[in-house]
């Protein structure tokens, strides 16, 4: 096995995938050196199925005593892969929707030092979008828009896509115990990566839909997703524009919000007075309400343009690898 093959690990979180997991493992090519199956307290005993029916020496099966969710299972796999010395860690779902043949597409940019994190994008080819269920298509479009605000990655789409790969030095920087453990996992990963200014690249792919049953219910998770996206948006703006750096965009945001708030409150108050008294507001009053709103809107649009232009372009993994090599050289001296 070559060094490149030894450096790639695949993490497969398992929950109710006993009928699909063996076929998925069999389809993983020789470019992978380690396959980490994480049985997330699966009621079907997916981990036991793998132990009994798979003789692949690359496979390691880990078990959770309680169900932690897909994020918790992936973080367990990440820890194991990092301890084993992997350079790149790929995450595949156990239900067979993700084609292992695409794996080299996800790992190549990471091994070449061109990106820190790669993720699938099922919206790249318009001909394949028609295969996606309509509800999932609409929900993904809405979540993609919210994700752009909360993560700062304005150039990526399909944020809930679970086919991902990450450079090990970047994975080691993540607060693995704080990443969201359940359905918000993929979006929260992007938020965490954004705080480090990691480079994320979309990889075109076509999803495969079989007889698997999804436990994700849009109506149940939408309020949670909205709340967490709002929280992450606020945290990202505070981190990037007020704690770690101050720029013209920081002032544009502050002044823009202040002007729009003043104009909205002042205009709303005088509108209520006009309605209650029947007297038309003076032209000066209207201008004093409208001008701050218009100027504030222009400042917020300028802030948004600055934020969009600030998408990370320089991979962290290459820098971190260089620092690691330099540290090793100093030790050897």
C-alpha cells in the first residue's frame, strides 16, 4: 500500500443501515487505507453486521453506548483517524447514497494542498436536479441561502450534503466536542471552518436515492435550523469584524444598523402620530425618516459586498503542514 493510500481514512456513521453498509464498504476502492465504521447505538446492530460479514482488513468498528447523532458519530471517527495518522478524512453515509467511486475527486484538492475541506454539491448539473424529491430540493435551496450568511462561504451550495473530506491538520484545529451532533452537523462544520478561514471547495456529484428511509423531517428541524443559523451569523460577525479584526466594513455595519434603526423608529413614530391625529407629516419629517434608512441600506449593502469578497482563498492545511515540518526539523537538530 502506498503512502497516499495509507493517508486516507473513511468515516462511516451508522444508524439503521444494516442492509446497505456491507455493499458500501465493498465499493470503497484501494485508495483508502482505513475504514472507520461508527455504530451510533444502531437498533439494527449495523456494527455487528460489519464485524460478522466483512473481512476487509482496513475496517475498524467503533460502538456508541447511546445515540449521539450523525455529528457525534463523525467526531468519534475523526478522533480515531487523527490518532491513526491520517492526512485526509472522508465522511460517507452508510445508506449508500454516496458513490465511493467519487472519492478521489474529494481527496485530490486536499492532498495537493489546494483546499482544506471539500463537500459535495448535487446542484451542479441541472439535469440531475430533477431526480431530487421536490421537498428536499426546496428545503436545500432555503438552507443554502441561510448558510451563506451564517458561515461566510458565499460561493458554495448544498450545505447539508454529507459527502465531505477534510485535511487532518484542519480537523485537529476544530473543537470536536462543540460541533453540533445531529442534523445541523454539516452547517455547523462550515461555520467552525469559517472562523479559521479554511478554504472550502464544492465537488460536483450526483446523489443516488434508493430504498433508504430518511428520519429528517423538514417541519421539525426548520425552527431549530433557523435559530442556529441566526446564532452562528451573529457569532461570525462578532468574531470576524470586531474581535479578530476591525475594518471599514465593521464601521459600515455599525453605522448602517444605527441609521436604519433610527430612521425606522423615527418614521414609525411619526406615521403613528399621523394616523392617530389625522394630520399629514411635514416634508422635513418624512425626509428625516427616509434619508437615514436609505443611507443605512447603502452601508449595509457595502458591508455585504465586503463580506462576499472576503471568502477565504488561501488553504490553511499547507501552512499548517509547513509549520509541522519546520517544528520536526528543529527537533531533529
